[in-house]
C-alpha cells in the first residue's frame, strides 16, 4: 500500500525567502510522485511530477522537487517566495503501472507568505 | 471550453432534497474521478471510471450515486444527504489505465447540506 506524509500542515515564510515543503512517501514499488497546488476556491493544479527520469524535477512557477530514494522523500522547494505562492500544496504518490492513475494524497500544507 | 468543468460551483440543499453534480472534460481522456475534500482531511477518492465503467468505489454511502454516460461526462447524484456530507467535491480526469498519468482537476462544487 502507498501513503504520503506531509510534515507541517502550515508553513509561513517571508516574501523572498526559501520555500521548503516536506513530503515523505511509502510505496511497495518504485513510485511516481506529484505535487499539486490549490488556490482558494479552485481545484488542484499540477506543479510537477517525478516519473523515474531525472531525480531533480522542475515545475511551474519556479518550483522544483528532488526525489531521494534513500530518504523516501520528495520535498518541494522554491528559492524565493512570492506573495502569489500562498496556497495549499498537496503531495501525491502513485504506484505506477500497477495502479494506473490512482493517486494517494497527503493531508496538504498551507503556505502563507508574509510581506 | 477547455479542461475540466464542474457545475454548479456552489450548492445548498436540505437533507431531503435530490440534486446532481455535473462534471465535463474536454481533454479526450478516458478515466474520470470523484473526490471529496473536507476541511482538515486528505482528499478522499470516491469513485473511478475507466471507459465509462466503474472500476473503484471506496465504500461510499449509497446516498451518493455516480453516473458516467460517456467518457466526457460524469455525474454525482445526491439524495438524503447528511450535514457531514458538506464539502468540496472535485472531479478529475486522466488519459486512462496504464499510468501513471497526471490527473486534471475541475474547480469543484462547494456543497452545503442544511
């Protein structure tokens, strides 16, 4: 069975500071990993995904994430936070071919960006 | 219109009402999903359809009844709901089996049950 843990339900950073949102996964097979963002009153939008190619994945809006198998982690980072980054972020795992597109989501991390 | 659309965006209903949520995708995908998003809980997968056939039902109460007439449309029929069913209901689509494919989400329907 697959699962996702997002450490920290709320993260607050200053504008211009580094953003680090943590995600650890559990999977019985090589996983595929996703980060989605949800702005208020909207659905989820894909930020980036890891599908067993390069371990450092670049996404939209300046975000990137690094797959670390030894740490079972897929943390999301952005060098410099912008006010528009304030949103909820979800990490998700799929067990690849065996589960088709079935995703298991973490509980989400609410990012606040302070001026 | 592109992407995944959901109607209505907001719905208030009494416990004895019957209503339906609609989802439409314009992406040519073959799989569609219903999720429930409640405050302070992870997204809960409710139903999965592949090529119009239901392939997953995650122990959802029978007061929620999905319908998928074709690969582009997905409905969620609601009847005799409870206040705890108030949540954001999200629809998603993906290309289909043989993933892992990215799921594309609609904006959701905010449901309030009085």
